[in-house]
């Protein structure tokens, strides 16, 4: 009988009784927070985990502490998602090894940064959260075998803003940290929608998810002013009275659930939260569910073409 999981479910609860021996799983951003917890839990159940990080020394320390053992239990590859040169080098290294993956979890990201640009001149959050993963994951598609899954981490923050395909770098739009974050998180969902549509014929499914509100290093750029804005938005939403932060093991549970526990056809092309597939909800006063603009396939294909144009590379996957 299938188990029911929800808001308070942890990675260990979701993976109870699951044997991942022989599975090879890629997790981006294993130097802190959800990436470290995902790697720990997956390795504990027999998986081989390949993790990426911008700072490999930091990742080794974080993994060793989390596992209370050698960080060598996770293979590490240097990838800075804010640099396409680094992204392409990391992907090339993995392609040269030729070892297939069963799962890719696009976990890494930044949030509510001051206005800035990546090494390639893209707005920092769109460039890091979306375009970096767009190039990295697409280049690794040849290593995915039938039955594989891809999960991109989005956020309820996608409800703040749809993507702006005409002005992705805020060249004509006033920059606001959370608006930029919202755009990038909507892009994460749209990318999964387009990727799933392209790969499901090969038996590969892609999904996106909101891990929940968790106090991790992701929030390091949030100033008191931005925190006040966030708290005001939560207070004005439906369900504000029941809001609470998740622990890191609770936050990482949905990405683990969506990639190795849930039925692939149930999550493919969808957006998940609290270990279940979310319904479309366009109520602007609600933080529940997923906005319809984020699941629109035509919109997702438009973003795909714009992303190819921006990175100067085509991916006819």
C-alpha cells in the first residue's frame, strides 16, 4: 500500500525501505542545505551520488559533517552555474567519463540577490538558476537512460512573477530582487515542462518542485527590508496563520520523493510540493499550488528558444 507523505515528511521517512543500490544520481549544489541533505539521504540508501559545487573544499567539509564520515562517498565536480565556461567544463568532464545517470536534481540556486550579472552578462538570478542549469542539464541528456528522471527546484516564489522573455536581463525593467527571483523560479518550472515534453517519448520524465520555506544559506542576501517584504506577502496570503519554516530534512524530502519514490508518470511535467503534485491555482491571494502560466507548454517552448538564443547553443533533445 502506498504511503502518504506531506509537509512534515523527511528524507529518511520518504526513503524508508527504498534500496537505491546501482542508482547513479547527480545533485547540483552540494555545499550546503538541501543539496547536502539530499546527497546524505541518497547515499545512505545505496545510491552513488555525483555532486556539483562552486567551492569543492566547502562541499567536502559539508558532506563530511553531514555523513559523519568521509566526503569521498560523493564524487565531486566543480561547476559554477554563474559561468557558462565552468558549466560546459563540468558537463564535458562528466560526458568524458561516460557513466550514465538515473536521476538529475537541479538543486543549486541563489535568491533575492542585489542586482548584478553573471560572468556571461546575464541577470544573476535568471542566469544562475535557469540558464546555468539549462546548459548543464541539456548537455548531460545523452547520459540519461530510459526510466531516468530530472527534477528542477523552483519555489512558491514563482507566483511573484512570470518570466519576461522580452527583457530577461532587466535592461528596460526596474530591478527588484524578489521579482527577479520569481522570474527565475517560473523559468525553472517552464524548463521542466519543455524538457519533459521533449524526453518522455524516450521514457525520461522531468518535474519541478517547491521544497518549502527553509532557513538555509539561500537566504543570505535577504536584507531586513526584503525580509519585511516577504513577511508582509506571507501575512496577506491565505493560510498565513499556519505558516512555518521547514527543517532541512523536510525541505529536501520532495525532491527525493519526486525522483526516486513517486510514480514517474504521476510527476512528469507537473509541479510538486509537500511530496504531492500540486493543482493549478491562479488566486493571487494564495500561496498554494502552481500558476497556470508556469505550466503552459507553448510558453515553455518560447522560453526554450529564448534560452538557446541567449547561451548561443541549440539543444534539439
